[in-house]
């Protein structure tokens, strides 16, 4: 927080306009913390902030008590008669906190008349409002009739944006005796479903096998999503493609030009002809990442299709699937980390200011409260406040303390 003033024009105006002081507002000893489920209707009760802070509601009604938030959307409001903190909008946890385990919104209760403000943290808890879904409703696998029992084939994974027990918990396979389901731990400890050939195939006996993979979350009741798997039995393909590495990592600045190739994944297959021809595709990728990065199906090159913004996303994870002409395959993980550049200027907003001040006001009188914010991170987001040198000569009688918050 810092305070600033405009130009001085005369002795009296200097006392009225040019006083620039730090607002040394008193903050509460601790923070209020509440918890509310997502998707609650507008106007839902969050907490009794006046009671919890030990404030006197009747005395506060004429003292400029209000709620302030740093973002563009106002999610909370203060009921003037009860002092209750209420939701001002329906809150979607998955929209606000994608890939964040604990979702917390912050606001402040400002008491202008008492020169105080109190920080309030509201945790948005998850409800089971999303069903596990697969990218496609149906998929097809082609297997040679000479495929050895015990061979494994990666299957598409479901996505569930809910968290904790409400997120994806288990998979179940239904079909026939030729196949079973196994789980494989990925590089990050995530569980990946794999189709296991339990019994040798015979194309003359059955050219196709129909299976259903079901994904379930841990909600009560549980939500489920399914994908139909059609296995086509074909002739031999002896070697599966193999990526050069299990995980590719790359760091790029947020101002990298659109069209740049960020990383190229490569796989090799010892087979020749159609069985050795490789095709790359996304196995697991968020909608946002699929729109940001294009994967060349022939070369494995991943290029940027939209401008990056560190403030909107710092890291993206992609799973790339490579398949040969006989439908043997492999999977690799790609992690793209976005680094920050100093592309945001500090923003200054007036939280509170006096419209006038008496010429005999004592030294240390608070005249204004400003809020300074920079969206950049680390050193690029550190802000220093200072009084313009051209204003100092007319304000020497007053002491100015400037602090960035």
C-alpha cells in the first residue's frame, strides 16, 4: 500500500492536495478463514465476519465498511444489516482453480472509519459435479493374431476436473475372456489403464472383439464414463515403436513467437514398411493445451499456435502417443514450462482518499491509501513506490513514508 498526491499550486493548496503519506492501517492479528462448497447460489452464507472479528455492527454502519477483492470479479459481499459475508456470484471451483488441489479466494474487509482492514480467506471445496469423460466415445485397436499373451496396450484415460475422492478413482473392463485390465504407474505416479491380452487370438475364430472400459470417480453416488473399444485381429507386427525418452522437458519464455517449434518427440520402430510407419497423436491433453500446441502427426514436432502468457499458465503437460502401422504403440510425457518476462506494468488503484484536509492537520495524518499490483512474478513483480521529485519541493513541511504492498 502506498499513497501519492498531485501537483501543488499555492501554500494552502499544498497543504490540501500535496500531503502524501503512508496509510499505516491497523490489520487484525490473524486471518479469517472460511470454507464454502462450490456452485452455491448467489447470496449464500459464508461467515459472520463481524462477530468473528469482535466488531460492533451498529457502530460500523456509518464507518465505510465494505469488501474489496483484487480480481475483476466480485465473488463476495457484506450484508449491511447482519454483517454476514455472502457469495456474490455462483463459484465454479474447476474454472477458478484448474489443477490446484486447494482452491482459496482472498478478499478484505475494510473499515474506513477505524483505519483498519482484515484479510479473509475462503476455501472453495469441491463437489462431485463432473463426470469422468474420455476424449472419444469409441476407439479401435488392431492386433496381430500372433501377439503373445501378456502383451499390454495403453488405453485412453478419462479426465475428471473434480478433486480428492470426487476425482477419477478406478477403471473397469468388460468384454470377453481374451482380455483383462491392468494399471501402470506413470512418471508422475498417475495410474494408466492398459489392455492385457490374456488369451491367444485366432483371426479365423473371431476377427473382432468388443470391449467397454468404464471410469468411475469416488463420489457418493459415483459418476461413471465409458469408452467402447473395438479390437480388430490382423496379421503380424513384430516390433512396437519406442520413444527416445519417457519424458521430454522444455523451458520457453512467454514471448516466444507463434509458429516456433518448442520440442520434437521421436520414436523408432525396427519393423519395415507399413508396420514401421509411425504416426504421432495426443494421448492425454487438456483442451487449453490442445489449442495452444500443435503436434505434427508425421514428424512429432510440437509448435506454438497461440501466444503464451505466464500469468495465465506456467506449465503444460502433454502425453504423446506414437503408433505404427500395425497398431503397436508407446507413450511419452512432454512438460512445457513457461518462464516469465517483465511484460506487465504496475497497476495503481485508489482504495481510499480524503477529499480535503485542514491546513493545521497534524503530521502523520492519513490522506490516501493506494494499492499497487504487478502481475509478473518474482523480481519482475516486485514494486517500489516513490514520490516524484518534482512534487517534493512544495511539500517539505510534511513527512512522507512510502511502502509497497
